[in-house]
C-alpha cells in the first residue's frame, strides 16, 4: 500500500501521532504519513503551548467518542470456567481467591486449520506483585509479603498456585451459539519431562523480581520456567512462544516439549541449569528491558520463514527514568533457520522503531490507569500480510488496535542504536527525524474500551487473530480469576482490520 501524504500542522510524520486523538470516522489508509482522517489536531499554532486549550480539546474528543470509531459489530463468546481451586491467604481478613485457568495471553489461527479452530496460551499462572496485595488479597503489602528469607517486607511477586503448568490450548469457536470450548490441552514440559512453570528465572544480567508463594514464603528461582505471552504455530506443527519476563523466544514441539530457548546475547549463562539448550542469538540490548516488560507479542510471516516481535515497552536504556518517559520501542524481524546439526536457529535480520501512542489520548477516553508514557504497553501483534500488522497497544482498561507497515521504516539492526554505550540512547531520542530514523507507519483502527456499564469489550485484551472470514478475533487475559474476571472471545466484524496483500 502506497503511503499517502496529508497536510500536517506540526512535526507529525510516518505514524505515531502523539499530538492527535481520534474523533470519529475510520481512516482506511494504512500508509498515511500525516494525521489520519477523523483526528483532532492538538498541536496547531494557536494552542500548541496552551495547556488549557489542549485539555479542552482532549475532553471534546473524548465526548465525541461516545460514538464508536467504527460501526463494528461485536459477538461475545463465553465458555464454562476451568477451575484450579480456591485459595485463601493466611493473613487475617484476607479474601478468598477463586482461581480459574486463563488462556487469553495470546491467540493464533493456523490458516490451514478448520474454521473456528484457534490456539490460546496461558501465561505464568495466577500472580500479583506485593504492591497489588491490597486490591487482590485485601491486606497491606507488608502483611501479604512479610520479611522472610532475606526478602524485605512488601517486596516480591506472589504466586498463589506456584505449581501451575503452562499450557497451549486448542479452542473451538461457535459464534452461532456464542460459546467456545477447549478441545485440546498441550502442557509444556522439558525434554526430561518436567512440567514447565511460570516462576521467575535466576537472572543476573537482567533485572528480575523475587518470587513468593501465595502465603508470602520465598520461592526458589526456576531456570526452566517461562512467562509465556506470544504464540505462533508453524506448518510442521511446531510452536514458538515469546517470553515476557526474562525475555526471549522458546521453540516448542507439537507435543509441548521445549526444545530450545533463544535469549539476548550475553544472558545465556543465567540458564546454565536448564534442561534444554539456551542460545544467546537475540540482540544483547534486549537484556535492558524493564522488569516484566519484555517480548509479549509474536507474529509469523505467510511463508513461515520469519518471526516478528515487539518489545512490550521501551527499554530501560540507560535507566528506569528513561523507561518511564520513553515512547520508542523496538520491533524485530527474525529468520527461522536450521544449523548444520539440524537444530533450529533464530537470527535477527531487521530491527525497526515503533512509537507508542500518546498516553493522554488514553486518559481522554477515561482510562484512569493511563498516567505516563510507560502506562501503555504492547500485548500482541498479528500479521495481516505483506508486512502489515495489527498491534494491540493498551492499558488494562482500554486497548487500541493499530495497523502498522514496515514499508519505508529504517532498519537499525547492528547500528549504534543497539550499543548500550550510545548516548543519547534510542529510548532517550526525542527527534527521530534528526536522528535519520523513520519509524514504522501507524494508523489507529479500533478502540476497545472496557469502561462503562454497556462496554462491549473486557479489560486486558491480549490476543488477536483473523477468522476464516477475515474478521478480527480478540481474547482477554483473565489473570487466572484473581480479580473475578472471566475469559471471553470476541469476534469483531467491520473493525478496519483484515487481510492485506
């Protein structure tokens, strides 16, 4: 699709539109380099530096969004819950959690699969930070997470079901009945047959958290564990899973056995005790991901030769302060190959810059969890064809689905931007044009809000696919029921997202 130039009253080129919010009509031109149609310009000269006028326009845009961006139709599919069990923390007055299986961390449809068949993915099981204990457990963080085993009070991440085994789930969708069902479960295991958990890895190069069980007792690190978040299936039946926490990509055989793990170069030694081979073939700079903000998305080329993944947030490069205010994150194109010994290789062949949306545009839509640039995160990407992708950029409350294209974007792989010594870093760079970097083109297609009594969408949309008819299919992460949420599949017609050639 040839990019179309549109008049632009401020420095907005090729895509991220940080100074615009959508006010209505859909813009179907995925290559637009200026502000898409239906956007309200917040940066023209009369009010460029007037915060009062900017706030007024943001509120006006939010009120106009009472009418959906698209005249989409949404069909919600539900399924009986799969119960893990109830868990009551030992702290006096703590709430009982009703834990259920979640399989909405990713969604993938094999084009050759029967209509209505998709694959979902469970992440690392029920978990929460100690800081979230007040909301989830109903007790203070220091009570849920006492000072034990060298951990400070209130420090760490709680796992109410630490023995949970991560799995891939085959789902059958029945839009007519508005239901879906799990038809097959593929538990993940090591070559030695050990169940793969979602606990924390023993990281030394990259930052990590400290694990606790649901009662707050320290848990040992597990070199075999993964935080499964993105999913694709190759024509030969193998899966690849992107891993958010440590971070990297895992190769999984058709029966669920992890055969190889690919991590940032220089971090492979942290997995020396793993039961499977670990290869440091991803860019070393990825080790600077902020904790729990690694690779959550994964997409596959039409011919099955390439993987694509987005770092969930800009890197903490050089530090956490940079992470909190940055909007430049990284998209990798990775070739799937085979070594002389027959083992799979993953070799990065390109790296592009993706710019996050303006967090204030989410706030204008009512998202109370949008408070700064790092409030936004990328949870999924879906290949539409011809290196066009749908990208799920979200807070917990609101997801925006953007369409992006790699056409014309600058390949920065192996350049100074991959060197941690570069100052300013990519994440610190405010003017990409001055740095001679063209980011991927980006156009908003859909706003999926969970806010309001009649909201059509659930919170935490994390998976996307296209069904056999080309309609968008979404799924939410229910966080294993710790907040009472259920998993829902949504079929969205007329979303503005569809196959591209």
